[in-house]
C-alpha cells in the first residue's frame, strides 16, 4: 500500500518496512501500523491484480478498438469492393465466400455460384483475389487459379456470371484488375504477365496476353495513360496505345546496386498515385520509394527511399498502400498498419493490440466504406475501424525517467524525481532511461525524443538515450510515447539537463583567452612598427653620417647637428672619433678595426655593438660603406670634366689595392660597375 506521502509500505511475515520513493531506501516502521487486508487490485486501466500464495498475477483488461467482421473469424480477407450503389463486397479465401453489405454495414447476403444472393452462408465456388467495378457498372472478378469472371446485375438483384476464357492462365492467379481511360481492362496475373480485355462490355469479350511470365501483383494507370506494374522483379512501365493495346510495349526498371537513386528493391508489392504526378512504390522488404512520373519515364529514373533507417516508418515489410483524402498514406505491413504523412514524415503505427493478438495482414488494400470507416484484411479475418477508433486516444500512459547511468557509476534511480539534471565535468558520457507506465501491454509502445525543441527522432521501441562527450551548456530533453495500440498520445515529458564546463570552457576563461590573443597581436604589431621605425632611423643616420665622412668637413658642430637629439653626449663623442679615424684612413688599405677601436677609446666588441645600435652596421661594414660612398662621389665628379681619374686611381684613393675587387663591390652596392657609371676606362 501507499502512505500519505506516496511511499510504499511493505509487509512481511514479521516486520513492516517503508520504501522511500525519493531516495529508494528501506526504513523500519512501527509494526503496529494497521495494514488493511487486500488480495486484489484493479488499476486505472481496468487490469485486475491478484495476490496469490507464490506471487502476483495480472488479468489484463483486453480491448481491441478494431472490430472483427462477424463470420470472418480465422479466414483470410482477400478482396474488397465498394460498388456504385454504396454496397461493399468482401471475399474470403478459405471458405470461398463472397459477402455483400449495404451502406449501413448490414449483411445483405452471400453471392452463390449461380449469381443468387442467399441469406445463408453460401460458397461462391472460387477463391476471389481481386474485384473491380467498371464505369459501365459490371463487376469483374479475378480468382485463383486463373479465372476471370464478369458479373452483370439483373433487375431482380441476382447476377449474370460470365466466365471469360484466357489462354495461358491455367494454374495462375489473377491478383489485380484496372480500367484505363479507353474503357479497356488490364489484368495482373501471378506467373503469366499482363493480360487485357479490349471490349469488356461485349456479349462475349476476349482476353489477350501481352506475353511473358512475370509475377505481377498490382497495376496502376496514370493520368498520362502510362501503365505501371509492380512485379517480383522490379517495375514494368509502358505507354498505353490508344488504338491497339497489343502494340503496347513495356520497359523493366530494376535495382542497380551502383546507383543509390535506383529502385530500392526488386520485390515490389504495390504502386499508387500520390499528389500531383508522384508515384509511390511499396516493397516487400525495402520500405517505400517515391518518384515523379516524368522521372520514372526518363532513361535513368531517380527514386527517393523511405525506410526505418532514414524516416519515421516502423517497418520495411510493406504489402499494400492506399492514399487517403487528407494527404496521408495507409501502409499495410505484415504485422501492423502505418499511417504515414510523406510531407512531414510523421507516422502513426497501429500495432497488434489495436487489432488482435495474432495480427497478420493480407496483401489487400484497405477500402473506405460508405460510413467513412475503413476495412482491413488479415489472415484471421476482416477488421473494420472507424474514424473514432483511429483518431480518438484513450488511456494516456504517463512517462517517467527511470534511471541515469554514468560511466563507471551505479545507476541512479532517483532521476524519476528530477526536474533538472546536473552533469559534472567527469560525467559527460551518460545515458537516460525512460518508460511509459502502461500496465496492460507495453510491448508495442514506441518512443521518440528531441533536444531543445528540434526535430523528433525516428520512433523506436528503445527506452534509453545515450550521450557521448556532450558539450557544456543547458539542454531540454523531451520524450513522447504511443499508447499500447501504437497511437501517439500527448504525454510529453521534459528534463532540463545542465552540463557543467571545465574551467577553460567558461565564458570568463574564453574572454581572458581572447584578451590574451588581442594583447599578443597588439604587441606583435607594435614591435613590428617599432623595429621598422628603428631600422629607418638607423638607415637615415647612416646615410647622413656617410655623407659627412666624405664631405671633407671636420667641424664637430656640423656632425652634432646631424645626430638626433636622442643620441647621448658620450655617443656623439664616440661617433666623432670614429668619423675622424675613417676620414684620416679612408685611402689607407691597411686601416683596421682594432685601430678604429683604439681611436674611439673602446674595445673592438664595444665598437661593433655601439655602431650596430646607432646605425645598424658593424665597424667593418661602416668602413666599406664609407670607401664606396667616397668612390661614388669621386666618380660622380668625373662626369663633365675634361680630366678624369681612372677607376684604378679611384680604387687606390679609396683604400682598395685590387681594382677588380673594387669593381665587384661597387657594382654590388650601386648596380653598375665603375666603368658603366661614368663611361671611363680603367
């Protein structure tokens, strides 16, 4: 029993315990608490639970919304027809009966082999596999083995039954009959291909075969007068010749394993029109294919595939399909009925409990009856379902979250009481279990889930959802289920999930990281500009310094005016001494760095370090640049003079003992040889 707080009181032979439904722990309670004796319980769904000596038994409240048509128990419902007088016909296989009902679903009687309707069960004498009423009002019946019959109603309500001979139908079965826009009939046979009746209204119509031994299950005549046949070996497609049906040729379309857009499978079961120019193909084990009529007639047709792998369909074993007026599709499967909306990809599955516990459908298409109910064929009889049965929801099983499983930790059953779930940084691989609490039958219940209000997942019987290395953040998990009939109900359950971040995944850590990146970029840009400016200043100082070296002006005040104000007094004196040494020894080929350092009153290393810092060059390079700049001035002075110095003389005056080496150095710096510079020879 339950106490006032919802905890479970457990009684044994000696003691009483309380199971706390919040922490799932047992607690001792006073043994004097009065426990009412109760050996039976009827739950909210009408199931009866009974305590017995060795346990507990349940007697379910069995109810199946779909109604079995009386008299069809344990016989296969094989063919349906709704005629022009709003009667509907039902053919069953094993008892070979053909029943006729009025528009109130009241049995009119059984049609006998003599064409008379009898109130008593009467064998029709043939196993009827398909029925069609033509525009002229005749009823055509295809049987197995191959018999083609035409029924024409008399004034007294009986029927004239005419057998139509068809060569090549012996031992075969007629599975489908359709009428084209010219009033001709096309007959699908299982083993002898396609037949046609040219003038079905004649006194003695003739039946002709198109050749072949295809096993054809269904036929479809499109608005463009194309005939499509669903066979065990792909589709047959042909354009109907309006003048001579025998000249109609067919092209076979089969599965091409090299093309993903080819037909999903060769074992096709049914083909119907859908919408404007769309064609649906049902396959025995590959779900549904959709294609436009134009694409079907193209050299390389492209199909769109829908199956349990990529859509909301719950079965791929499709036996028959029929279009509804609301844009949805009834898909008959071996053990269930699916109502599918192709545009939204939403499916309602009517499972076995909706029909009977031995649910096994036949290949017949469902038929809409005059009262807007539907009739469905099964191996165990014909079942009728009204709009109320199909659309009205009864018991809505509540959804609960049953457990939380985190890698390496015991299952947490307390999740049943959680509204918000906190996932720590070391718990990002976890799974959540859920269940619909239906105590009648939960074997056919399907579930679907979604995160943050997104698209619903494909429905399945799975009762858990796993997350792997989920990103930090807040999520809303929604779960919804069907009832035990397979119909979706409004029992959505939500769970708020908060995944905590690592420190480096927090907003402030990311902000600091971006700030650090911004600072680094700023430092790099500033340093780059600073270095470029420093190089430019050093280059400008070097250029002015070299011009002073070769100007012949030894005035120290003139030198000081060239130097920037940032140069210290000691550095100014240092540069003046270096300038003095170079000026005095620019033509001395024996001048060396040690003497320059001595003249500057610094060591050799200090000399180089200071020159690099101030002008970006070493002492050696400064001496070379000063000599080349001096040579440049001397060669420039030759231009326009009647008496000029030769290149050899210039090289000697600038401290070079080898004129050729001087020429190479000069050309490397100025891009021209000394001779090319002023047009003089050596």
